C-alpha cells in the first residue's frame, strides 16, 4: 500500500504544478507588466514551457525557502510579518523567474507581489481540495479534531463498546464473492489474515422473514419486533392509509408499535447512537434517523443534525462536494455505456437518479462515517449505523454489476476508516458488520410481460386495463433520506395510493412481493369472498408464469397457498406438502405462516416466480436488483462478528429473522458489560 500513497502524493504534486502553470499563463495574459516571452515573441509551446518551469521553480522555492524565512522572522511583530509575507512571496517569484532556464520571464516588482499572492492562493486551494479526498489525510484530520474535543469531555468506562455497521442490501454471497475477488481487503483481513495469524471474526448467514427489506429487518434488529410489517408498503383498512417504511410518519408509527409490543425502548437505549437509520433504537444520540424526521424542529428532532455538524467544517464540504460531482459523472458515464451497449436487463436511470445515487454513495456515506468516528472517539457504548450506498446502486445496476462492485470497494475503505478510529478511541470496541437483506437479480415483471401487476389484477377483476403499462415507482431508502434532508414533502406515497371512490383494488409492490387489497371491504377477505366477487382473479394470478404463489385467507382452512393448475395447500400442511414453496428453500413455509398471522396482511399476497438455477426473480417495481419477498439471495444477509463474542446461534445454525439478530446483539452487549437491556419483555414476546 506504500507505493499507492507515494503515487497519490506524486499525482497531487503534478496536479498542483499543472494548475499553477495555467494560473501563471492566465495572469501573464491579464497583467501588462508580466511577460513569459521575449520581446520578439515566442511560440505557444515555448511560452508554456517557460510558465511550467517558472511555476515549478516558484513551488520549490516556496516549499524549501519559505519555512526557513518564517523561522528567521519569528521575532518580528505579527502585523509587520503579515505585510512582509506579500513582499517576500513576490521576491520568491522574482527569484524563480531569474533562475528559470528559459530566461524569458519578466515581471515588475509590484506586479510580482500580486502574481505570487494569486498563485499561492490557487496552489493552496488545489492542494487542499485534493488532500480532502484522500482517506488517510481525512482520517488524520478527524482524529486531530476529536482529540481536541476528547480533552474537554469526561472519561468514559473502560468496558468494551459495540459498534454495528449495516451494509444495506449486501447479501452473504455477494460479500463472500467480494472478499474472494479482493474487493474488500478490510473484511478479508478479519476473516483470513495474510500474515498467517488466526482470523478475528466469523461470517454467519441469517434468514429474513418473508418481507426481506430494511423496514422490517431494521425494526426487528433495533427494536426486537417485526410483527405486522408484511411488506415495504401496505394498505391498512382500519386506518384507510398506505404505510410506507421509508416515510417518516410511517416509520415513527412502526417504531411506536414495536416499543409498545416489546415494552422496551430499543437496543441503543443506554448511551447509544443511531446514525443513518430508519429507526432510532432508543438512542439518545440520533442523526439522519427517519423516524424523527416528521417531527417539528426542536430539541427532539435532530434528524438533520448530522448534516449540519458535518458540513460546518469547510474541508468536509469540499471533500464531499468533489466526490459528489465525480459520482454524478460516474453514474452518467455508466448508464450511457449500459444504454448504448444494449445491456439487459436494464431500467431507466435518468432524471434525478444520478443525484440520488450520488447522495447515497457520497453524502450520506461521508456524514454517517464521520458521525460514527465521532461516536467512537467520544467513547459511546453502543453505535448502530446504516450505509445505503450498495443497495441504491444495485437496484438500478444489478447486485453483481461492475458498478455495484466499485461501491463495495468504497464501503470497505469506509470500514477501514472506522477501524482506524476505533484504535484511537478511549475504550476498546467490538466491530460487528452486518446486512439487513440481500438482493436478487432479474428483469422486471413489466419488461418481461409488457404489463404491471396492477394491470394483471385489473384484467382478472374485469376492469379496464391501460393500453400502455405505466412504470411502478421504485421507493428506496436513499430517496426518502434525500427528501428528509432537504425538508421536502415525503408524504406523496399516501396520495398516490389513496383508494379511488369506486371499489377498485389497491395494488402495491415491494420488490418481487405484491399486495392486493379491496378498500371497500373492512376486513381481510377470504378466498371464497374474492371468488364470489371476482371469479377469475385468483385463477388469473395463480396461473400466470411470472407469479410463484399466492397467500389468501380461507374460511375452511384459515389460510391457503395457491399455485398454478389449481394447486391449493392449507398452511398447516405446507411442511409435508410445500407445493409451489418448495423451490424457495427451507424456512419459506414458516415465513408465510407468520405473515398470515399479521392483522394488516393484504387480501392477496403475491410472490413472483423464482428460478433456483440462476437465482433470479421478477420485480414488480422498476428494479433489476430487488428485495422484499421470497426467492434467492434477498433472504440471505450476513453477520460478521468477532470471535471474542459468543456464536450467533449456539447450535451452529443460522439465525432466523431480525428478532433473533436483535437477541444476539443484546447478548453481545451484556457480554461486553454494555447496557443491560431488560429480559422480561423478551420472555413475554417469545411466549406470545
């Protein structure tokens, strides 16, 4: 890695030299008493060489001679020294032109002062701009600032803290492939050190519920309950409202329900920090937390405090602004290549998407990482942070694409920054890296069949179908974070999905999971009631080649799974006769049965087909990397934990469900002598 640092320093020096040369050429054209050519005139090449040699000589003299002059002038009063700076700088420029091998540069002494001042300012700004994008320089600066702050704060306990970094959407198989390809050396070093040392961490897969998405998983991980979260978005008949997990009002309501059900504030209740999450986890320190973004401004609403704290430092602003512009350009270039290369599958990546992607992969990443480093250096006991960069890019580029792999490289560098900060923290830390779900590849339902799920439902219900299928909007965590950060309206989901005055079905999509509700019927309809109302609907859906199975309530069996060719299996018989669930693997039947028990499960739950051979599903949203239902890698996230902590599951089995992961993290907090989360609510919840 040393040669990379040297190469980076050389590259920055050459860039500063080039900018200084250009500045000198511009000033020579603007100022009458500054010439870079002989009286008879020279060629453009000769003038350029003269400027380059002059800028180089001035830079070398400034770097070598200037520190010596400052030492000699330490006894000079500050005011006098401030005036001398300009004259000394001008003198260095005169000397640089005099030693210039071309011998063609001339400048009046008074003009030399102006030229030297401008060139010094431009070179300083260029060097600073390049340095702030360097991770090592950035880390050293943050550590210096944190060290100053730590001197004024009281000492923290010497027990081991716990920091959890969630890599949103990174599945277990994606992580192992990235480690194998050398994309994530920080993770690889913990699993298989190159120096022959023993591994420090274990990698464990875990299974999500049927609803494999951040809203359900993170609510379960932070608050210990995923009850009654059937999807990313769903319609609640008793309230006449569409719930959307990444909408602040919905997130706040889901958190309130989880706290009421468990009787506990959350994983981070004692001396915790929540950064970039949908939910607070009960943390006292919150920044970029969506569930508090809907509140009015005040002490209780600090959802955007992280942005203000981060961008109050000009160096942070420059670093992030440059990276933001580079990421927008990168996305435009990548999407253009995909379009002209006729890449398939492919979804639209125009409009505001390049800005949304840059926000997720640059702005939110930088702000969250800086906040976590500050938490570590402040000695907080428990920290949980979410990095959404990979999830956003994989939705539109594909989970195994080169675009997504580049994001994994940058996420690994973020982990390295956090790891370095932990080494300077006032207390030891256990670093846990985990994900909330994976992503399954595949083209969209609309791209393959020319119609959306809503069109198919309308056709089966005997309702008119639009001639041209409209795209199903894709809702991701990054888009909600952008709107919340800018204090823009984020409630448009409810308006878009508000039921029509007549009795038409509400059709919602959550990745490859679809939900159909009839708003004019106030209870969850049974199969018999749906057949009586729309005789062809269930048959149309179950026999469509793009649909894997349906879940509906049944008067006779309580609940049934429907598949093609008249397949109808009661939920109680799925273990012995899985039918259409067989290809979805172990745990699918339990996940379906649990979702059936939720009060707000839709009248018809629709899961797309799944091809085990290539791991592909068909998303009902405009995404070529999707999650939200059953099928493939989306249901298989990971948990990377220190060997110093107990195994996630005592019997060696993978944890099942986000609630189990919550229990594991609580146990690790107790092992680290962290906050003592009450156990009584846990026993009550398991009994229920």
